[in-house]
């Protein structure tokens, strides 16, 4: 089978954050030391070798970068200082960009100017919508003798806009996921038709890995703290998404509920978890004491920064409401909404949202491929294109 060599691939991946991959001489130390690598997925070694050889098509079909959870041990023990963990991280960014046909992710991963331009554009557009609402209504909904947040920004109207925006972003992410499926499963689908029941039964792998994040736990069996912190972050983030996307009409209210009310403790739980985890990540990236924080790409700072800004502005809105300060409440609410909408728009394209989907998707696709391999031996399996 012939393969096309692409000499532009190595410098291209370096634009996505790969550090010194050309120094690798394929000794295999990185794969031998990795607790997640196996005979079918000998990463990071295999990915680096494909990169060095310029085998773009084989990298596009690979899910190996999504199976790596970056403990950093391979880079710490690399005899040539080739930083294999950073190459795996760069390949994840690169694959994310390849799944996105719009080119949005590629621009944001390779240009800080494009990233900041996109963030400012979305944030200012959100502010413009808020201002336009008050211009159209003659500013009659701005109450200044007391805090009336639901007059300033009606919960049902904001909720409707959030749901529409969330639906659009979900559609974009779905398109990218379908593209991932096509690239990874293309060779299998060209040769055989996988029965529909197989797709359904194997989907349990996606559900399992999405909710348990078990490969994070298996990545470092001696220290489960990273897995626990990740589970905590995911739980806080999903709780806040539920409150904002699903229950904003109930969560954003001018009524002050008692502390035992679910609206209060759900909001407090999500805020405390997000504040703690995002601050710790940013501090660790700033100190660069651990291997996984030594070479932070500019986009690595975005998600924890957005989360921290969202948590702090949300807390301030809450405080100002209780104190009874109308203008500080409205102003901080505007900043909060601008930051959160910009986060959603950015993260769906290039950030941790994609990782939350692509990682369990990789496990699902691998399970499908294994099942397809078993079915190839069955006379009941129909070759693709057969009548």
C-alpha cells in the first residue's frame, strides 16, 4: 500500500505547539513507560514517527492522541529531550482543527491575534444586544431605586437566546464529531458495512468514558488526585451548564431563597468547584513546576481563565444583589454574560468542550473497529457496495 509523504507536516504541527519532535530517534522509551499505551496503540512513539515521515493521512485516521492523558512521564524520561508529551498535545490541537471544516479552530490555534479577535467580537456582540434591548424599550426596564435584575435582563428572553446559541454551538460540534468519525472509520466503512445494532451496543463505551473519565484515573495509578480534580471540574461545569442552559428561568431570579433551597446550594457548589479548580490550574501553569505545565500553549490558558472570570463575576453579581446596589449589579452582570458567551463560543471550537467529546468518542470508535474486525470473520457481514 502506497503512502504520500508530506514534508510540510512537521513544521505545521510545530505551529500547534510541538516542541523538538525532530530530536526523537524512535527508541521507544516513551511508549514503554506509558501506562496507557499498548500493542495496538504504541503512542507517543508511533505518532511522532508518522509525523517525522510526513504521513498526514495516517495521522488523520489515528485516535492515539486522544488516548493520551498527558502525565508527562514520557517527556521527563526522554533521553533526547524530544518532549513527546508536547507532541501528543500538539497533535490533539491539530486534529481538532482538521475536524473543523470552517477553519475557525486552525486560525485560533495558530494565531493569538485571531483568538483575541474572536473573543472580543463575541463579547462585544453580546454587549451590543443588551444595549439594543434597552434602546428599543426606551430604557424603561432599568430600575435604579432597587435591584431588579429580571427587569434589566428578562430571564426568559436571556434563556431563549442562550438556548438558541447553545443549539447552534451543539450543531457545530456535532458536525466536527461526524468529521472525526468519517476520518477514523473511513477505511473500515469502505470495506464493510457495520450493522446498525453494533453502533448502538458499542455506544456504551462513549457513555462509560464520558461520565467516569476512567482513563484519567488509569493514567497515573499511584496518584489519583488529577483524576479526582478533573471529575470535580467536570461536575461543577456540567452543573453550571444545567443551571444556565436548562434552568435559567429558575436560576436567574430576583427572589432571595433560603440557604437550604436547591437553587442556592447548586449554584454555590458549581461556583466553589469552578473557582477552586480554575485557580489551581492557572497557578500551576504560572509556576511551571510540573512537566504538563512547562510548555503551555496560549489556548491552554483560555478555559481556566474563562471559568475563573465567570466564577468571580458571578459571585460579585450575587453580592451586589444582596447589598442592594443596582448599577454595580447590572454592570457586573453584563461582564459576566459577555465572558460566558465568549467562553462557549471559543471553547466549542477549540477548547475543553471538544476534548470532553473527542476523548470518549475515540474509545467508542476503537470499540467499533475491534468489533468490525471480529465481524470480518463472519460470513454474515456484507462487504460495502454489495447487493
